[in-house]
C-alpha cells in the first residue's frame, strides 16, 4: 500500500518540480538580461566620459605651443609653413636635404624607377652639381656667378665632413644644400661611399637628369648654357675608364676578386665623373661588385679610381664616352695632380684648357670642346678667375 501511495503522488510531484525549475531558469535569464543592460549603459557613460577627457586633452595639446623636436627621418620646426608631404611636389623635388635615412635606406629609395613612361608633370631636365669637399668652397663666388639666372636648370648637393656647416646667405644657390655626410678618408672606400651618397641624394629629385662630381678646387671653364647643352644633349656619360698595364693599374688587381671581376675587366680612371640618370641609378643599386671592392681593393688599391670605371666598363660600356669632362694636369707625376695658384692664372692659360688643340668624340661627331671644368686650383686664384670669368669664360 505504501508503495502504491507513492506511485499515485509521483506525477503531481514531478510536475511541481518542473515548474519550480522553469521559474528558476526564467529568473536567472531575467537577472542576466538586466545585468547586461546595466553594463551597456554604464559602458556608454564611461566611454563618453573618456572621449570627452581625451578630446579636452588633445585640444589642449593642439593649442599649446609645440617645441622643435626631431625623429629618425624628419624634423618638426616651430611655426614652419605647412606642407603636404604626400604631394607630388614633395615627392618629386624634396626641398629639405636633411633626413635620417641610413645609406642602405637612402640607396634603396634612390634606386626606385617608375615603370610608367610618361611623367605626370612638365619635366625640365636639370643637371645635378655634386661637390665633394672637406670644408669651405673657396671658389663659391665664381660658382654663384656661373649659376646666376639659371635656377630652374640645376640642383646643388654638398658633401662636407660631419660637423662642418657651409656659411652662405639665404640668397645663395648653395643655401641649405648640404646632405647628411660621414667621414671620408683619402684612398679608402669611404670616398666611393661619399660619391654614392651624393648620387643617391640627387636621384631623389626626379628632374635631375645628369650628375657631375666636383671638388672644392674645381672651376667651370665655360658658361652655364654651354655646359647645360653639352651634358643634356649628350648620348653618353663621361667616365674616364681605361686599361693601365702598369703596377698602378693592373698591378692593383686582387685575384680574389675573381671570377666576378677578372683582370681583363679591371679598369682605372679619374674620380671626377659625369653620368646620366640611368647609370646613376645602376651605380647606387649595385651591391655585389661594391662589396667585392670594399673587401679586396685596399691600399695600395684605391676604390675611387677603380670601382666606377670597372663597373661601367663591365656592364655599360656602350653608354660611356670613356673620358672625363674635368681637366687635370698629371704631368708632374706623383699621387696628386698639379695645383695652380695666382701666379699661374692668365687668359692664355684658361684658353689653353678650353681649347687645347685636340678634338674629342661627341655623339656621332668630333668637337674641340673636351673639358667643361678644371682642377686643381688654389684659393688665391679666385680674384683673377673672377676677372677672367666675363672676358674668357663668358659668364
């Protein structure tokens, strides 16, 4: 009987238990939903409060005067004119030569070549004048006169020793034209590094089409229109590159450079080159052959006399005139060319450089104009050269 009574009560009890369980679940769900709603409302108020505080903070920062600060690749200057750094003008012709790029970063950026043939702007070819100097430019007044009136047709780049600042007026074409530099030692690969640094910085301006390397002891012997026409209309670059069988040429070759660089590839030439944009890009893009020279061309092998002449001969010989447009006198012998001071400067002397009685190949013809620049001149020659600039050099 007892078991039957329990059996009779079981369905009712089970139903009651089910209702109680359902009520518990519904209660938990209600509590959960209410908690979520409260949480969302609280979060909304907190976010709004944080947003307001952040807005106040940034408004304060925007209104507060900003001090001049610098970062790795840029400089922020107080009260400077706002410039769109992504505009075509800033990309094609950087106005500020100061940057924090390493050589590796700089050379990579300089090696970029557009694949689209047409330029999206009216491009006027410019000549990049690259001055490799230890310090002052003693012939600055002569160069300033040479450049005057032709501002849209040239760019200037100066690589001086670190710490040296070129002191010129803000009206000079040399104003703010120094590039970030590193120490340079005569006869070491650091000279080739400085040359590449000048090329790479000049390549950042897409209007630069010809690139001439000059020293502080160089002078122009023709006026700007003649130089500009001569370079921009040339089908070739002007890199001195020849086979010297003596111990000062082939004698500097290191057999460990092979098989990449063979003795038959080895060339020597003047450091003072002129190249077009195509060759400039290929020079700064090279890693393989530069690395070989850096490793194996050590004193008494001088990379500045062999690296570019050999590299151009190996791969771009047909694009090169195999001569320099910078006159130098090596007649005295020794490791350095003759230097000319005040006592040497005469009208006949300058004319003998301009027209020395020889002819050279220019495109498909021959011309008596073989040299556009000359070195090596002492600072005391400046005044006499300024006097001859108008009558002889025509500027």
